[in-house]
């Protein structure tokens, strides 16, 4: 590792995991304001509100930027999945024997207020109700509705109280065409719909939600560009000032537009990866064919003398460190079988 990334690693590991209430509070605020609107639109607007108002930061020495929560290694909370376990375990989360999270009194108060709104409105509430109505009487008596298990053989707990993930996004497309192009495509598709066909209604709502979400993602990157410019204005070290201005330039370029360099490609990669975590709280959201997607940018930069192998390695190290900032809180019944703050961000090297 370079001296920069060694320092970034050490300062990252010095920060203890904590719960961050910001996402839960902002999403709930949006959800209250959009009562009665289509669910897909509410989800997009809630996502946009989070990206517009959540705290952002650029750590000293960073080259790749973008954060999931208010502090490194903090875990946002996703009340739309379930709130019963949050209410029941809030005081115990800092005392766990494994996978502890610090929880301030202010955070407890904010999350308890959020839980009050979501009672009876969560994904878990809906799935539990459907299960009760669907199971035959003999199976219903054997089913544990609290833990969503049947005779400790079949369980759905991990998919009720948290996001699931298990996806690899099309990072390559995002890097090659940019999110602005995808917004334009969504709007073209919406405009081309035959609204006399019943299925067009759902399609139109979907395309509108896509445009809202991707516009918010572009604005999110622009917030980091503006922050980098503000930090550069007050930076006494000329070298770091130039780095901050470089960050601003990159974040105004990607992920809105196609990446042109390795640095832009890695930053676009990270924004897409991060935005999925902020939206859905899934584990097993993976970078996939990281080397194959990035190699053309690396080869071009080397050929044109835009960077050295050592500089490229440092950028990749910065990416891995950002992956280690991401965290997730799970209820205790799930945590005790899956500890170590696991995120399962897997990479395919070569092969398929």
C-alpha cells in the first residue's frame, strides 16, 4: 500500500461502527409527504431526498469519494423493511457480544420516532399478513411468525428485516454511457408509450421513477464536487489543493457522463456501487468483473502517459478502502449466525 492508503486504512479502522439515523429520518419525512402516490414514485422520491440531504464528507487524503452514512463504518437504518426489531433491540445493540454499534441517545430518539410512523406499514408487516392468509391451518400453527421460520428448517427472516442484494450491477454500462444517457432513454421510452394500453401505466411510472432516481444520483455526485471545491479554497497545501480540484472535476464528469480515464471510471464504479447500498441495504452487492471493466481505461492511461502503474494501484487501493467503509446492521436473530460485519462484496478476477 502507498503511504496515503496506509494512513487512510489506519484512520478508517480507528473509527468504531455506529448507527446513523439520517437515512431513516429523511426517508420517513419523504414518505409522509408522498402519501397516496404510487409506491414506485414514493420510493424514488424517498431515495432522492436521502441523496439530497444526507451528510457527505471527504476524508483527508482521499482520491475516491462518496459515503453511505454520516461517518465511516456507520450503518444507516432502513425502516421500510421492518421496525419491530429496531424498537426492541435499540438499547442492546451497543452491548452485543459481536457486531456492536454505538448508538447515541439522540440517535435512539430519532429512530424511535421513525419506528412510530412505520408500525404496520413495513415490508415485514405485509409479508407476514400475506403468509397468515396463505398458509394452510396445520402449517400456520407450526409457523413462527416472529422469526418467519417453519420448524427451524425453512426461514425467510433475513429477507424480511433487511435488504438482500445478491446482484452485480451493470457497472460497465454506467461507465461507458453515463447516467445522463439513461435518464434520457427512460424519458424517450415513456414518451413513446401507447397510453391506451393498460400495461403502459405501470411502465410510465417505472420510467418516471428511473429518471427521478438517476437525476438524484447525478446531483449526489455534484454535491461532492462542490464540497471538494470548498475544501480546496481553504487548503494551504498546494498538492492537496490540486487533488481536491481534481476530485471536483471528476465528480462533475461522472457518473453523469461516460468515463474517459481510469480515475473517472473507478469513481463512477464506486458511485454506482455506493448508491445501491444507500437505496436497498443489500449485502452481496458485488463489483463483479472489476479488472475486465477497468482494464481498457488503465491501458489507455498508461499508453498516453496520464498515469503510472503505481498511481493506478493507489486508485484501486482507495476503492477497496471505500468498500470497507460500507456497513450494515442486522437484527440479533440474524447477526448471531452471520457476524463480523459481513457485506460479501465479491470480485471476479479473470474467468467468467
